[in-house]
C-alpha cells in the first residue's frame, strides 16, 4: 500500500488477491480501483485487433472479443456456450492439442485453416493462435486463445496449406506419439499417426537389441526387426505380404534402408524404373510385389538416439498419391527425431525392467525353510501396466523352539534401485530374526539400522511369528497391511495389528499383537498391489478380499489362484506378492 501523500496508487500495482481481500474488508478505495481496472482491461480485450476467446474445459466459449466475433461471422452472444465444433464446422481444429494444454498447462502455438461464416476474399482462411491454460486456486478453468488471421491470396494458398498442415501434424504428434514407455507401442503409435496423414504405408524397423551394439555389418545382409507397420485399407493385403510386425527383414547392401543407416541421413526416392526399385528395395525379388501394390515413391528416415542408430522409419506412397518431396522429408525427419528420443527412453526402461525383474526373481527364488508343521506357497507377479518392477519381498524363516517367522515387505519406488534396497532389507530382517526377539523388537532394530545407514528408500514390512506349540501368532506391522486369516467354519478376516511407521524413518514405535492359531487355518500375507486400485477406497478393496469364498482345505496354490482371479490382478498398477501358510492338522 502507498503511504499517505506518496501519490496515487498505480493501477495493476498489487496482487489481485490482496486488492480483492481489501475490497471485501470494506476499503472503498480498493473497490473503486477494482472497477477501474476491470474497465481498462475490458477496453484492452474488446478493442484488440487480435481475436481473443475464453473457453471452458469442454472447449465452450465463455468470452468472445468483438474482433473474434467478426472473424467467426456470428455475434458474440450467439457464440457463448457453444463449442468450437459447433461454431467452426469447416475449420480443421486440433482438439487433441487443446485438451493437452488443459492437461499439462504448457502453452502451444497452433495454426488453424478453413472457412467461417464471415465473408472473405480468400479461398481458404488461415489463423495463427496461442492457447494458454486458465487456473484459479489450483483448479483448471479453461483456455485463453489469442489469434490473428494470416490468410493470403489464392496463389499462395497451396503453399500455406502445406506449411500449416505440417505444423499441425507436428503439434498433434507430440500428443499422440510416445505416450508410454513401451518400445512396440511407441512404434505402432508412430506408424498409425503417419498413415494416411503423410503416407499410404509406414513401417518402423529396429536394429535387434541382441545385435552388435548398433554396429552395422560391412557386407552381406542387414537384418532388422519390423516392429510396426500401418497402411491405408487398399494396401493392407499387399503390405502385410511384404512383412508383418514382429518379423525380421533382410536388407541388401545399397538398399535404401542401408544407405540411410550408413549415412545417418534421410533417403528420398521416386521409383521411375525397375532398376531403381531393385537397388532401393530390401532385395531385388520384391520389385514385382511393390509394383503390384502401386508403390512409386518412398522416404526412409534414420532413428538416431544419443548418436547411435537404433532403426529406420520408412514411408511410401502409391497409386494417385503425389510423390514425396523435400518438405515431406523435413516433416518425417522431425517426427523421427522425436520418436527416437521416446524409443531410446523406452529401451532404457526395458533394460532396467529386465535387470530389476531378474534380480527380484533371483532373490525371491532363494529357498526358505519353514518347520515341517507349516506348509507354505507363494506367488510374485510384476506389474503389467507399464511401471518398473518394484521392491516386494517375502520370506519364511525357521527359528528355534519350533517357531516360524513369516515376512512380507515392500520397498518404496520401482526399478533396479528398489530391487537392490529390497535385498538389503531382506538380509537385515533375516539377520535380526536369528536373535529370537519378538516381531516388534525386530522391526524397531531394523528401523534404526536402516536410518543410521542412510539407505534412502523406506519400506513397509509385516512380521508374523507362528508358534504352533502355543497355538498363537504374534505379529507387528511397519506401515504394512495386515494378514488375512482363513479358518474352518468362519469367513476370512484381517488380523488386527497396530501399525507403526515404515522402516527407515527412524521413528519406529512398533507393537506386538497376537491372535489364536487353530489347526489347519491358513494365513495370507500380501503387498498392497493385490488390493489397491486407482479410484477405489482401500477399505472397500479389503472388504472385497475378505469376501472371497476360499478353499481352505485345498492346495495353497489353489487358495492363491482364487484370490488373484477374484481381484483381477492383471489390472494391478503395482507388483503383487502373496505368501500363504497353513498349520498342520487338516
């Protein structure tokens, strides 16, 4: 606020929230200031020679400036509440890109082309606009669009049209290609996106990962794996006969794909003769098949990631489609560069996933030896939804006095680091369990050891000490879900246990609890991947688990299979680990 006598307060000189708060508190000067600012801002908006519009999250008009109304050919009041599709049926709209702006908040500059209801001397009109996301208190309200018409006389329309379509193609590709960390999916997205927008058929071939580290052979054939292929409907049979996704294709020396990979530059060719076709094709015996399909023009673009060739993108046109030109090569190369970055990331993901999974499975396959009076079975299922393998582990340790310690744990995070941390936790719990201390003491000491050692990944853990001689189980939890108990004559239930903080926080205060252990009862320990589902309350998920009718007297593997099938773990977003144990006396 300005001190008295310091002169007038500047408009727009304070945070709007502060001015509104002062106005609500009853300061007349701030109320007047808000009114003045609103009037000035409306003058700017209404008088701008650019078209300005505010859209809600469904892309419906909330505000239309006078100039925007003139460009659209409808009065502003006729536009409000209507969608872009309703108002501009003849304009090519990048709806996918606009929805992406709503999702990630990153402004984007777009080019729109078509006609509106307004009179125009141009055969086709062109607008260049920028879209920004509107937010309030963390809530997305919609978009602000600011656009200028850049239409040109008829003689320049064709050139502008090609340029605008290329820009729109690149903008849309950023939304539709590389949406996952899966190599094959990214390749399918790329080929599916390019057909029919840029080509009549497209394919992606990758250098096999088991190959010589990206080194190309000096002579002989080069074998690539065709990961994805797409084509217009009229070419589907012919293209499929030339090599489907998943097959390997051998490329002769001097072929278009070989030239592209060896030079690192795009290859452009129009097949005016069978001789030219024969040189460019993977092998000379394919020329007749290409001719039969009507293919007459092709582009091959290298996929290069971190200065290493990983494959190629091939585009072809057939029939009445125009031959490829240099401008098409520029677009294809730009798309290939973006796709290669996504593919390199996906390949790293796949390698890390494989390493983590191998480490996880190797550690979990180590033999465990419960006492003879306890039967056990287990199952580990890595997530199938795209995230890296996590840090789940389980154990079953025979202790003195006929007792057996069941262990179930889950390290925070995913990937190789989580799997390595899991091995540390597993070894630590094994070492501490040898002391014979009750579960709460084991968790307390493990928490302090991990905290003092600086391991940067916390873990949840459930320990269940089975003492058949005493007919009881003692258990303790470090942030982990409880065990499920299944007995004869009663439905499954979750054994109540006080829940302490995860291991590694240094705040460990853990308590033991006990429950009766009847002969022949089944204990089921599990990680949260078994029950947690996005959008579903965990309590509802646990009720669903305990409501499953389970075959208590059957094989333990059958118990686990029934649980997994009932909870549809193929849809799980995290790893799933289950350990079942049954006391003797069935």
